[in-house]
């Protein structure tokens, strides 16, 4: 569109129109401002005259090669249409009545004007922090927390074991585990070996554990065996075993010098 | 001094201690079931009439504040009054007077698109908040003012907005779009890109 | 209202809005040369005598303060969600699994005395209630859980509480170090507590 305009138009760019365009919030705002130039009560406004004013304004702006936002052009188109409808007699029934269209535009202008006025009035009301003030030195009030209790199911269930957990560490005596010690076995073996001239099975040296705790019986076997090994190491005792897992035989070494070679296979 | 009602004293102290407005519920809780808080509030409000401090109700909350009429006399560090851009003040007014109102309705009143920054300013000031969605196609969000808005402008209720009654009586608080429906013969298309409009522009304006 | 001195109104508003106590000099500056500030201050102080707010002078500075005597009444009470104290949880668990159970029985299970407050908390929560008296010497009161107890734990009935066996399997009842359980070969129920627990389950809960 700009191609249609003479390049010389730049020189004649009137400053006030540029400023004016920047100052408007859209075509209705511009229309409203033009309407005020008619200096009549908006309700008595001539929409036809206003449409012509607006089209003139847009035309002169275009003549200045000003960039005009699309919505201003849309309004121009609509007003041009409205103008033609207002000037021409009624054509078709199905088309909107131009008087109604003018009335609608008038309403829109009145409404925007009302809102612009309201916004000015609103912002000229006394405002908090500049015209009136709240307490400058607010006082802290004491806060009391009112507990609202809840309990997850898990906590309820684990609370059941809590008395046990608490009681045991308190007075839990670690009962001495009754085990047959190696010292006991050594003493016992040494005492018995004196009266043992020949090979005897390890079983013979076990203490009588009848009626004792099974754990204790087992410990007696283990400690006796360990004691035997100890005595062998010290050279007091000989030990032999026919094969894996068979009976172990022991014998006092001092009583044994003469038949040292007597070993079964 | 004449003895004053202990409940009234307590109410006075609680309201006075705070720099924020308080709801009736909070006050009732504090004073206990037996207290007739609304009556006490009115009595207290009356006591402060004509004094330098007023007890005011704004949007259902109560607070003490200085008499606005004293403003010019008070040499107090005051917040620089925020100069709202024209667009933001218009949008604020439209939301305040038309609420709940959709963005499209705001735009139809102003006849121009609302830039994103405009609503942001008002949101940041805490003066507007989203309302319910409108049950129309697209379910657009509506906007409303906040209790802080009322408190900031010392307004008891929305009906106390300047000129509210007149505007309502004049039927100017109708947010329905006007030009959009009138624009084209078919009614619907108000899109600026519409080819028809472009033609008119060329024919008529050039 | 009677007309009050404009200077007094202003003084009242200034003292209210100021964010710090004010000296006589500052107040004089604010009100202007003509004002008799000390007299005004005394008048204002008198006006607030016996009310919920006092005008106080401390170390040459003036400020409004709420009446300290009202502080206890101004206390803000807040609901704080808290986990039930340990002692109360134990008592609750014992009542849940042993009910109906007397206080003496609870104490013998817990091995410690139960403070009055503990049962009170549970009563106040509505989780326990008194049952029938036990027909033993002294006719002690028994305790049971309530429907509110069940609903708090989302249980339909008492039998929906996990049984003792389940709890044991989950390790929730583990009471002692591992060594203790090593004692003997076949040793089933060698833990005296096992039998005790088993009994509870059989007799009380099922």
C-alpha cells in the first residue's frame, strides 16, 4: 500500500499524528477520542460524522506513510461499510440494520468511556501505604500449639513390642552358656591317663553327660578332642585312627615304650 | 474512665496488634462462642468515629487504619504510589466492575488485545485473581479482584466502587462483545485477516 | 462523637502508623511548632486508659502497645499435627490387643506405671473407652478401643488387626539379641513371651 504514496510524504510527516497513534489503545480508544472532539454528549453522538472523522484520520495517517496496525484498518473497513449502509436506503432484509450497528458502536464507546472514567476514579481513591496506614508497629502474639494427635498403624504395631525391648536390656542377665571347657578336659584326661596302660577309645574319656544340655555334651566331645591333640603335642599321648570318621584311640605314651610299633591299620 | 466491656477491650487489642485485616471467624474464635462479635465490632467502629484511627471493614475483614483525610498532614515514609500504566488501570477497572470477566470480554470492552504484562502487573500487586472457568466453549478463565484490592482502596465492598450504581443502572456493565457480532454479515468472522475486510480497506480508505 | 482536637487526631494517627516509638522532638516536628505536644500526649494517654490499647512512654519514646494484661487472652492457638507420644502408643497397642484390660494389667505388660495423662490423651482422642468392671477384688475398670480407633487406623473390625504371629514374622516383636535364640536344638517356644503373646492373640483378638 505504501507504494501508492509519494515518497515526498516523509517530509510532511506531522509529529502530532505519530504521537497520537502511540497514545491510543486500539481503534475504539481512537474513536472515543475523536468522539470527544464532537464535544457532544456521547449518547447524542453522530455515528456517521464519527465514521467520517475516523476514515479521514486513517487516510491522513496513510498519506504520511505511517504504519497502521491491522485492527485500526479493520475498524476503518467496518466504519466504511457502516457509513455506506447509513447513507444508502435499506437493501436486503437479512442484513443487519445500520441503525442497530450504529447503536452498538455507540454503546461500545459509552462503555469504554465509562471504564476509563472509572479507572481514573478508582486510582484517585485513597490508597493503603500512601494515604492511609495500618499499624506501623505490629505486635507479635504468643502462639500456643494445640496438638492434634495421630498414629500410623506401623507405630501402633511396633509399640506392642516396645515393653519387651525396653525390659530386656534393662535387666537381662546373659546366662553363662554351660560349655565343657578345654581346661576341664585336660585335667580330666591327665587324671585318667595314669591308669590307662593300653589303647583306649576317646569315648572312654568323655564325662558322663547324661541329662545334660545337648549343647554341653557336644562341647565335652569337642574339648576332649582338643585336649587330646594338646597332649599329643606335648608328647604325653599317642592317638590313632583307622580311617576317616572311625573311632579314635588314645594311649599314654610313657606306658607305651615297649610296644611303640604296635599300630593297627 | 468508665469501665468498658472486657470483650470489647480484647477485640480492640487484637485488631490493634495486627497490621493485617482479620476475618470475623478468626475474631470469633479468639473471643469465644459467647461473644457477639458483630455487635462489638460496630460498637468499636463507633468509638473510633472522628478519631485519627478508624476501624474499617473491607471485603468482610476488619482492620484499624489511619483516617485517609489526614494523609496530607502525615509526614511519614510512604510507599511511592505506583503509577499504573493506562492499559493496566483500564483492565483493573474492567475486572473490578465487570467481575468475573474473561480475558476476551476485557478485550471486547477495550477493543484491543491485552498484552501479557498488563495482567502480570495486577497479579503481582495482588489485586486480581483467577475465578471460575466460564462454562462456555473453550472454558475460558475468568478474573476477579482480591480482598487485598478492597483493602488497598479502603472499600467495604464492590458495590462501593466509584459510580458502581450509576454504571449498573445505565446498563454499561455488560461485557458482551458488540462489534464482533455486528462486524460481518455472517456474524462470526471478526478476524483482522479476513479477506473481505482487507478489500474494504483498499476500496474505501485509499 | 464529640469533635476532637485536630492535632490530637493527627498525633493519634502518627503514633499508630509509625514503625518505631517516637521521641517528643520528632512528634513536635510532625505536628508543627504551634502544637502543645506534651499536653496532647497526656490527653491521648488518658483517652486510652482502661482500653485494650495503651499509649506508653518508655525511655522518652512514645508508642501504642496493647495492654500487657490481655496477652494471655490474645494468645493464638494453633492446631499442630503430632505423632502420639510413645507411652500413649504402647498403652493403646496393649488395649487394642488385650481388651478388655485393666490399668494394672497394662502396667504389668509395660513394666512401668502409666501416668494419668496418657490415658487422658487416648480418652480425649476418643480412641478408648471404659468397659465393664472386672469381677475381681477391687472391681477394677477395664479399657476397650472405640469405633473411632478403628476408623483412625482404617480398620473395619478388631480382627483386622494383624495377629501376633504376623507381627512376629515381621520382626516387630523382636525383643532381644540373636544369641538368646541360639540356646538349644529343637527349642520351639522357649521364649516365655512367645507363649504370652500367643495367648493374647487367641483369647483376645480373634
